[in-house]
C-alpha cells in the first residue's frame, strides 16, 4: 500500500482535528463525535471535490450536516422500532410471538406473488425496485450503478409501482 500523504481537505481535517472534535461535541454529537469525524474524513477522501475557498468553514458545515443526518437516522430507526413494538402488541407469557400459521402462509404466498410480478417486469426493473425500496439506495446512485439515465430509473420505478398496485388490487378482489 502506498503511503500517500493526505492532501487538500484531508490535511485540513488532520491539522484541525481537535477543533473539529470540540465543535462536534459542543453541537451535541457526544460519544459519536469521533465517528462523525471519521465519516467526514472518509467522505472527503472518496469525493472528487474542487478547490474550496474556506476549507475549515466548509468542514465545520459538512461535519454538522453529517452529525444531523446521523441523529435523524437514529431517531427514525428508534421510531420504526417503537412503531413495530406498538403494532406487534405486548407479548404474553407462554404464548408465541410468531404469527399464526394461516397468516404466515398468506404472507409467503403474497411475497411469492410480489417477487413474480417484479421478475416479470424484467431484470433491470426488478433490480432498480429492490435497490431503491429495499436497500434504500437513491435513484441517482442506482442510475450510476446500472449505467442508465435517472429518467430510466424513474420510469422503471413507476412501472414497478403500477404493476404492484395492480397485483394488490387483484388480491383484494379475491
């Protein structure tokens, strides 16, 4: 591995590490300040950026944005967990938390139907849908990964949504 010295924003991060850490801690990052700073360093190292007129100000803002994003993600995850717990209801002793067999069967059949609908739309559309809806990848990143335009990704998602809506309507009619 080459020992290439850091350049540009990486060097500014290293030179101002303590200032950036104090900033993050004062803004509420707490124990996550080191992790946020590491994320910032990795992001700067892997991003092709042009020259920055005021690099330290830029890094303060970027660090703050990363910290806020991290906080929002954690809060959303906690909310999802709480919603799931509320929906599942309290557990009872000597009673399984597993859904009844008939619900499990219906869920497996529905999943198989959804997979068949997606697969019937073609590999690209199915991949785009799964990457976006299941993996949480942004549409522009999917377009870049697959070498297609953003409008192609959007059109394929619309096709998938329409097909899944039709599938759901067909199930509801039964």
